[in-house]
């Protein structure tokens, strides 16, 4: 007898918009993922993909942005 195992669908992701998103032109959304990972996406174009970072790397990215270490000009 053979059995077909169905893959479980991933749980829905709870996206939240950054509180620093003041208009619709520069918005990012964040979502906690399992195993201490943080997902980041462009809220204007979520179909373009998601960046998933370990929580430690995400914290480092946030720190560097806040301290002005990165050139984020378009």
C-alpha cells in the first residue's frame, strides 16, 4: 500500500510596515520567521521577493542604517 504525503503549507507570515515609512514611496515590511529569522520586503512590490536574515544580522543592518554607515540613496 502506498501513501501520498501532502506537504504542509507554511504558516501565514504576519507582515508589519516599518514605523519609519512616512509615505508610499519608501516602505519596507518586516515579518518574524521561525528559527530567529527576520524577513524584509518592499511593500510596494512584494512580488519581487523577500530578504531573510538571521536576527543577529538584521540587528547589525539596523544598527548600521541608524548610524549612517550605509549609503541608502536611490
